[in-house]
C-alpha cells in the first residue's frame, strides 16, 4: 500500500515539507471527457454537466460560487429520477436540473417524470439548494435527519441495513454511512457500476468528528463488505480537494484548484481508507495523509 507507507513517512518527517511524487495513475477508469471547471478560467460557467451515460449526469458547482465546489448527481430510471444533493450557498442548481430533465423527457417522448431529491448528507454545502426544489411539481425533497432518510427509503435497521431503491429498471443500493455526518448515505448504481460516496470517500479531506469515529469505522467496514460482493468501477464523491501531486491538498477555502486530482477513485481505496481508520484517531485535528485522500479528525459535533 503505497499510500500507507507514505503516510508513515510523512509522520516521521513531522510536518517537514516532503518532495512528493506526481500521482501514479489510479486504476479507476477515466469516466469523463472534459476537465472539470476548477476556477482557473475566469470565464468558466457557474455549473458544468457531464454525462456518464444517457441516464446519468454529474453536475459541478463552480468554485467561483462557493469554495466547496460540490458535485451533484442526477440519475434517471423508467419511473423516477433521483437528484443527490442540491449544492452549496451561491449555487443556482435548479435551472440546470430542469434543463437536463426536459432534455431527457424529450429524448424519451415523455411528458413528466417524478423527481426525488436526496442528500449524500445534511451539511449545508449539500442541501443549500433544497428550497428551490420544494415547490417543484412532482418532486419529493427528503428531510435531513437520519430518521427522515431511513423512513423515506424504508430502512428499519439504520445504519446496519442497506436497501434497494428502484428508479424503474434501475435498482440502486442505498448504504447508510453515518460518521462524517449522521444522515450520510452512499448510493451504488449497478447500471454504471459507480459508487456515489459523498463526503465519506473523495479525493480530499475526509473530515470525521472524533465523537463519530466509531460510527465512521463501522460504516466503512460495512462498505468494504458491500464492495467485496459488487463490481465498482469507481467511487465518485462530492468534492475534490487533492491536487494531482500525491498527498498534496489545496488550502482550506482555496479560490481555484489548478491541477486537480481526478474525481474518480478506484474501489481499492475503500480498503485503504478502512485500514487507515484502524489507526488511533481519537484526538481532534489529526491529519493522516494518503496519496489520494487525507483523513482529518475534527472536534466533536452534535451530529
Ligand atoms: Zn461537503
């Protein structure tokens, strides 16, 4: 495990600036044709959309509108569509979603499709756009508490029970993954073989409140068990905060992201995250640096 040994070396160096190698290519396939908007082009749009297939759209909110620059996901089945997250403050997501839905309906000779708005978790940078969807016709916006999420998806054994959510010919698996935040979920899509991994696994700083470390470990243990039985082409998270240099992140609230890490992470990093979480991580503000992500503990939070 290259990432693990580099972490150990970084610890020994006690913060000394290390010359880190450029990242070796990960074994996740490249899923996107274009580079993501990263704030380096002053004329970049407020939102960028790239399709994974004709029924799967990935939306990025420009870092110029909010330093979080989150990624959102819109998936269509025959019976309904699912939007995961509504963006951070400063974003205007609904017109983009409405446009994609209208194009999908035209392509399928349809008049309407119900929309479900779910969230990777309930932090503000993933739910800030909810209000714009609450009055939308044929739209259900799921609440922000674990009980709201469990009840909508019919999960009676939260968080230990995964469940299926069928969009119509497209049976997603919903995996409760509390830790980073109490209502966190991941979504596995067998159509694209992609795992939408939220803020629990992405190329960036994986923040874990120390009071939820045990929850996070248990979530990643369950995720690893799921991953051992399913083909995952890539994990796609909700942010990018790593550069394309191994172990090197951008500063907090960086206004631009020149030379970003790819969004796609290989499924093997689930095992690397799980192994990393076995370390002692009981003090706040600990950084455990891996090539493709950094585990960061933060002080206790209410949820
Ligand atoms: Zn976030």
